[in-house]
């Protein structure tokens, strides 16, 4: 039997609806572990996972990528709540890691107030067990190299190495959005960040074959699979924008073309959101990163939908985005050299302070509505499981 103790973060700050956040988290964990079966129970601010399976690598991949988990630890359970049983369990726990020349302390949580030993007494017992076995170990309450955790509940839980979780809120507790995913560095990070706030997401990629190659599309599929564990699985919609880009390239004003394309993307995302019952759009824009991301440009593109557009990267600088992309494993794919989308036009002097009314008129004169509708209607849909890359 493998057992894990799971620490909750922000969920434990929730008031009356904490139970529903917890229930969602338990569901998300179980769903991601399938076909492996596990029992997950909640007990006073913690979850306890037990499973007959001992595929620890898989269990820990699930726990480290599921939002709502602050930390987790494989733990030892001492069912018999006596001093002798406790001493035996602690001895077993410290057997495989040497405490020689190591500073340590014991941290005790005594949830079962009827347990006859006090927290202090339990800590002293643990200290004694360690010092008996490893004479050169030293207790340090301030800055120990190692901590043995002991939690007295309906049973006693003992663990000594806990790992960090991804924190955030369980996916599915903050509604659903359509996230615009390009092949770049930014948008996988923005999708990740909104999922961390509990949002369920479907992804939307605009392809312009043959101007953008199948390699570019493969790249986006790989990115989607890489973030899928965090998103609890997802759906990738691929919409062909070839006709639309040709239309803009032919009839648009040179320095407005990029913004025309941006506006069309938001219109298409808005349409898809309605079809898929999503209630917001997510993009990887950061303020003033490029000409189409100035305040004025964002104000113009935002006017093509009346649902929320979330831009979680808006206040980040590039290096912070890159660091996060490296951490979630998308960076190496993102920097592969296959151009996405805007290859048909990159004006030398794009508008940075566009006049909204003038641009709106330009957009209307291009008569793109029907092309956008058809492109969305004829999209390709790829279902991606949470563990697609395992
Ligand atoms: P990224 O690294 O995400 O590509 P970027 O700095 O290249 O970002 P832009 O190309 O201006 O920025 O795109 C801004 C945002 O618009 C992207 O983060 C993404 O959300 C969306 N976007 C851009 N191109 C596409 C595309 N081909 N398909 C889907 N969404 C796109
Ligand atoms: Mg891009």
C-alpha cells in the first residue's frame, strides 16, 4: 500500500465553499491517476491518498502537476497509537537516510487531542530515536537540515521528505476559457497561469498552411501536450486562417495589417467560446512587448468581443516569462524555428497608437465576417489527455 499526505494551500483559506474546491481537487487527482485506482480522503486541511499501486513516479507526476496542492509527501502510517508503535515507526522512517553529521528536528501536529502524549513529548521521543541510531546527529530547532514530521490524527502519520506542489486552485473551479495558443514562448505560459487560477481551458491555434508549415502545427500540438497535465487534459482547436490572411494581405492597409489579423483572431475566439460554452478568452500578450500590444492596440482588439479577455502576462517582463516557460517544460519547443501565423505580412512601421474608430472602419471594409465564421466552423479538433506525453 502506498500512502501520500497532501497539503492544501489556498483552498484552506476558503470559507463556506471550501468543500466544493476540495471535492474538485479530489476528482482531478483521481481522474488523472486513471487507470490507476486510488482512494483520496480529506481530513482537517489535508488529503490522504492511498493506493495498492506502487508506481510512485506516476503518482508524483500527477501530484506535482495538479493545481490546488501545496506540497505532498509519501508517508508512513502507524495505526496503533501507542508509544512503542510510534518508536518503531520512526525507526523505520529514518532507516534508509543517514542522519550522521546532520542537524534535524521533529515537527509535531497533534490533531487528536485525546492522545496521551503532548507534542513536546512526541518530539522528544523522535529526537531520542534518531540520536540513538546516529550518534553524530544534532538537534537544531532553528535551521535544521532535515525535519521529521509527525501528525497524530485517527492514525499517526510520519514523513520526512516532502515535495513542492504547483499551488493555485483546482482546474474547473473558475469557469472555462478559450486560450489562444501560438507556437511562441508566451502563450503556453499564459495558458498555464490561468489554469493555475482554476480555469478549465480549450486551446485555439490559427494555422495558415502553406504559409505556415505542418512543422509549426506539430510544434503547437507538442506544446499543448506539454501543458495538458496542468490543464487536466484539453481540447486543441486548429482554425485555418489562410483565406483570411490572403484577404488582409491583398486589401488591407500596410501598417494596419497586423492589427486586422489580431482583431480577426479575437472575433474567431469569441465565436468559438460561444460554441464551446466558454466565457472568456486568454492571450499571451504583455504590455508594449510588440506594436500590437500597446494600450491603444489592445483597446482596439478588445472591442471585438464583449466577454472577458484575460492576459495573465500583461505585467511580466520577458525574462520572467522565459523562466516560467523553462520551468513548465515548454521553452525548448517554443524556440524551435518554425514561424507561426503572421508570415504573410510584417509591416515595417506597424501602428502603435492606432485610432480605434478609423481601424474599426478599415476592419469592416475588409468584410471578413463570413470567412471567420467558415474558418471556425471547419476547424480541426484534437482531444488531448492529461498524460498524453507519458
Ligand atoms: P507568443 O510567444 O505567445 O507567440 P508573441 O510575443 O509572439 O507571443 P504575438 O505574436 O503578438 O505575441 O501574439 C500575441 C498573442 O496572440 C499570443 O500570445 C497568443 O495568445 C495569440 N496568438 C498569436 N498568434 C497566434 C496563432 N497563430 N494562433 C493562436 N493564437 C495566437
Ligand atoms: Mg507569436
